[in-house]
C-alpha cells in the first residue's frame, strides 16, 4: 500500500515541494519567485511575425523574447478532414490573439504557445474553446471512466459550449464535486475574457497558481497521509484558506512542521538534490549511471562498476540493468529531464533479459506525471525515449554554466594554454615588430609551467623575437585566461 507525504517548504524567495512515497523521495519541484515558470499563463499577445515556410508565428506576449506558435497549436486552423489551414490565412502581423503558454522558455528558445486554453480546477480541466469531454488516461477502470464521462455530461449546463477533461484525482467523484469545480472555472474564464476586452496587447490575462497551491490541487490524493508545511504562519493560513475553497479533502491533512532541523534536511531531501545535480549516480548493487545533458538530448550510460555478482556475468549485467531502469525513471523525475533521452544499458545476450529490462523501465515511468514514451532496443542496444519538456530541468534552475570552462565540463591544461600564448605572442610580434618588450599575464599554474617545464620554449621564443618577455601572475584569472601586452 502506498503511503504518501507531501513536504512543502516556503520562503520569501522560493518554494520547494517534495513527494515522499513509502519514505522515498519520488518527485521534486522548485519554484523561485524571481524565476517563476510561465506554463499555464494566459496572455493577450500581438503577432510580431508570420513565417509561412515554417507554418508558425512569433507572438509578443510582453517577455524579453517573442514566443513561438505553430499551426498545429492553433485551434481554429483544424479542418474537418484533419488538415490545417495555412497559417498566413489565419494570422497577420499586428493581430491580437489570446494564447496560453504550454512550454517555458528554455535556453535560447522562447516560450511555446497554444490557442487551446485549458484551466485546471481540482477535479476538472476546463476547455472553454473546445466542446470535448474526456477522462484522464491514468484512470484505467473502464466502468469508472464511463461513469465519470456520463456524470460530467449530465452535470454540464446546456448553455456551456466548452468542454472538460476529468482529472486523475476525480476517481470516485460525485456530482457536487463537479458542480463546484465548474462554478469556479466558469467564473475564472469570465474574468479572463473581461480582461481580454479591456487590456491592450501584449498583456497578462491570467497567471497560474503558485507552486504550493498547485501542489495541494494536483498532488494530494487518497494515498496522502499528511502535508507537512515549513513556512511562516501567514503562508500556512493562506494554504488552509485555499484548501478550504478548492481542495476540501486536503484540509484535514495540513500540518505545520515544528521540528528544530529544517524540514528538507530532516527528510534527507537536500542530500537527494545534491545527488540529482551530480553527473554520476551510484547504484546499490555497486554499478553506476552517468548522466550527460545538453540542449539536443540527454544520454545515460549504465556501468557495472564494482558489482561482480555471484554467478555468471550475464546475470550480473541483467541485475544491474534492472536496478538502473528503476533508478533512471526516478532520476528523470527528480532532475526533470525532458526531450530526447538515450539510455545505453549494458549489453545483454538474452532477448528475455532485454524484454524484462524494458518492461521494468515502462513500469517505473508509470507514476511519472509527465508524458513519457519509450521505444524498443535499437540495433546498437540503445533505448530511445522522450519525456515531455514543459519547464527547466533542476540543473538549469539551480546551476549556471561554469565560468572557467564555459559549460564544457572540462578545462584546457596549463600546457595547452602555454602553447596558445606562445603562438599568440608570435602573432603580436609580427603585427607590432617595433615592440621593445612583451608581458604575459596569466594564472599561477601557467606561469609556473613557463618557469619550469616550458622554460626552454619561452627562451627560444625570446631569442627568436629578440625581445624580453616578462611573466606576471594574475590571481584573479581563470585557468584559460591570459593577456599579452607590449611596450
């Protein structure tokens, strides 16, 4: 039986939410006030540019970078035969358009937009522009799916032109649950429409809830035993009010954390965050995983490490891969890695072993709230998968590229920098042959190498250009930084 605890830590700067399942961290969310995500926000945007060749448009919604809208994300572009009208027939430069952010800006890419507005309540998601009635795929019981669909159809007002999607947490919901949600969502949509008519583009029409409120709305369910909140009294009171209005089932589960040790430290979450930022993750068996993330994709390498097993090597590999599959699914959630993901499991000879590892990975990602697709093993023994990318990864939120290596993950050796300096010095000498003296400013390691192992190379260069070369240490310089000046 699942025992869930929701841990919420709020400060003036950020909110952190951790989901514990049977005492193990299974999900992690961090939202900083200064870097708050945009997914779910509704804007009145202004079309900045239409690109017929890409069947897309750039839309100004008031951010630093224009947002991106593709033809497939324009609701009115869909035709009865499944095709799409050309975007140049729908949008024109300067048009005002209501859009919702479906993906946060990531790296150099602007936000991704859609015109299919969806507003989430506790039990329902409201689609004001689309008359669709659906049920979350995570509700697998067909009888319950049919009951919920029939219930929502009967409760929906005849005058309502929009549609609804029944959320996973609505399993077992009653008519009164749906009626309360519909009333709230209808009022919210009316407010958005009113602001749209009065504000000039670009303008923010609706901002999604804060993380702590979304956590109560989306993550509290029947398996949740309690919600521990480490925050100021006013924050806790605000969450109680929110729960009373929108998530009554969570109201009796809210508890203030009163321990002397900070909540996330007490539960070992801080240590888990550090591990989720590491490139290497050790497995209990002695094997380990190596995560490499770049803008194009994420690669995960599985290694046996110190795990030698008790029987044959094939059994060792199989057990390591099984544990790796479970750990990978968990780390993807904690790190919030998205896009294309390539897993290089250790080679297995038996088809039954490969099938079992793939099945274990499929099972492990079932609890992931983010849509994930897994393909079969390729001819090279790789597993390709995709995980929907809607917000920045944990490392992008908490870290920045290393100023020393520029995000490469490695720096040039002092010897490499020495040779670069000597080549640059010769270029400077040829350009300014009248120079009487050159001075090299570099880090301590580079200067030390010039005084020791590369002293002969420096002397030969000095004889060739027939100018003295002065060495000066700059303690504030990084390993690859240097300057060459002359008189």
